[in-house]
């Protein structure tokens, strides 16, 4: 069965595996835990694009047992001992790279690269058994939104082979804005624009997302866009309007997730 694609928030560092007495991450964690319920069947594999890996072209993890990259700083010791032994799948990595190359993109395989926290932190919540094979794909370092939409289009056939494609980032990502009430209204304005863009027909969606930097409060929401660009890949994998499947204020800023059928 054709699998959907998603753009999900991955939270702040290892936030879901720390005490959270104020419940800041509770709603997001509950959303991620319900992600499997949105799938028609158990996925054959996951292809995940994280905002924490940029490369020259599109690189893909091709090791059979990728390690974890604890690319966060200043958190409790136990968060650097988290485990998530999901297997890699070299065959899928090679297939995805082949699709990208056939579409004219630069693509490479990286057998040594592990899973960064944009992958293992949210997926440890969503798929705690760590039994579904995973390939992580980098962003292209140029962060061109149109390029990433086209890359998603190239990867679209994987959905018919049981692969779930996930863009992992944050719909608002300004570290100075989290917890600052001055950013609540701008984040809401950008979120409203983003939701309207994502839920538009595919042609209009691609045009809007390509020009995302012209949206209301765009640069206030994303001073640098690496956490937004994974959305472009997920959007590119679908010809149908997207659907908003999660939204709340987190640290006073509007955060959303989207599904593409």
C-alpha cells in the first residue's frame, strides 16, 4: 500500500527523555507516539531527512547498523546513553541514491554516518521497538527549497514500495524566540501562512514553498532555514494537498506537523 509522507517536529535535543514538570513537550511527544496510527500498514522502511545534516548534494546513510550521533550539548549524562538500534538498509540507500541521480541530482552513499538526534529522538518515541530499517538523507547544503521539492518528487516511487518518507525539523526554529512572548504573534502568522501553503494543491504549494522567505515573519521564524527545508522534500513526494495533523504553542511559539497522502 502507498505510504504517506510527513513533516514532523523533533523537539529540543533529547527533550522527550528528560523530566518535563511543566509539560512543555508532552503534547508533541503524544503526537509522535501516535504517528504509527496514521500509517496504512507497517512500513518496509523509513527514509528520514533531518535538519541536522547538510552535505554537498544528497548523501544517504548506507551502513547496516548506524550508530547514534549525540549532536546536542549541555544535557544530562543519561541522554548521551540513549539507545535506538534501528537497522540501516544499504539496498534502500542505493535505490534512493539511484532515483536522485536519475533525476539529475548529485547523490552519494555514506557507510559511516550515523543517525543524528533529528532522527533517533523523535523516532524513538514513534517507533520504540527500533525494528523498522532507516535510511537518513542529508539536506543539500545550498538549502534551495525548489531543489528539495524536486528531490522529493524523485523519491516519490518509494512510497509505493512501503517506504515512509519523513522530514524532521521544526516549523518554527529561532532559538532566540523560544520562550519569548514577542515571538508568539509572528510565529502564529508564519504558521498560518505555512498551513495554507501546505494544504494547497501541489502546483500552488510548490510555488508558495519555493518563495517561503517572502511569507509573513518568515525570517523571524527561521533566521536560517535548515529546520524548514525537510518539509520541502516531504511535500515534493505528493501530488495531493497536505494535511495539518498537529499544532500547538510550544514555548510560546506555533509548531505544526503535516501529512502528505
